[in-house]
C-alpha cells in the first residue's frame, strides 16, 4: 500500500472513528463490541483500499457499521431497553431502509413473543399467541381453548397490560401487534 493510501486511511480514521463508534454504540449499547466493530471496519478499508470502488467513503463506513452491528445483534439476546435504543437510533439515522425496518420490527415481535412466554400464565399466553400471531378472532380462540369469548378478552387484556408494564416500548408494542400481526 502506498504512503498516500496510508495517509488517506489515517485522515478518514481521525475524522470518522468517533462518530462511527457513537453510531455503533447507539445500536449495540456495548462499548467494547462497538470499538471492535469500528476497528474491524478500518482494518478492512486499509486492506482493501486499492480495490474499493466507493463513491462516498463516509456512507460506506456508516452502512458497514450498521451491518456489522446487526450481525452482532443477531448473535446476542438483547434486553428490552437495548432493543428500544437500537430501534430509535436506526429510525433517526435515515440509514435504515424500509425493508430493514420491517426486519427489525419482526425481530422486535419475536422478542415480545419471548417476553410474553416468560411473563404470562399459560392460558393467557396461549390466547395472546392465537390472537396476535395466528391472527384468530376472539370467537375462534374461545372455541379452540374451550372457554368463553369474555374469558378470551380478559386474557388478551391481561396480556397486553402485563407487556405494557414490562416492556419499555409499550407504545410501540401496540403498533407492532396491531399492524404487523
């Protein structure tokens, strides 16, 4: 690699390391992992600079930081607070495509389902799952569970109330369940 390229990487590093680290940290809420993600990015850029065909290095690095952060997030279970922070950071960044937002919302739905399984009594969870994941009506759920529709409504109400109090993104919870399920 030429001295010119070394100088270019040094300039990019000094200008973008901190903002890229902040972006990765906003997504992962893990200081060490964020540092690792950004270091890996710069090592990759340094190794491939002669062969990279990038029009905007800043956009390229932010997109790469986002994907590396997603990769890390897929491998690690998150607390509900971390998920909320990551979702908010991605919404504010304009670097998340509509498809990526849908994938992330699907991931959040899965996290809600897991939290519901942890928190809710069996019958309540069964009603919740049939309503929001199997998209059954109250009448269908009542028939499947051999209970009254009134009891189904109580189970659903209890499930939503429990999740609202245990998930920090309660407002988003209703949106996700109503619009995506």
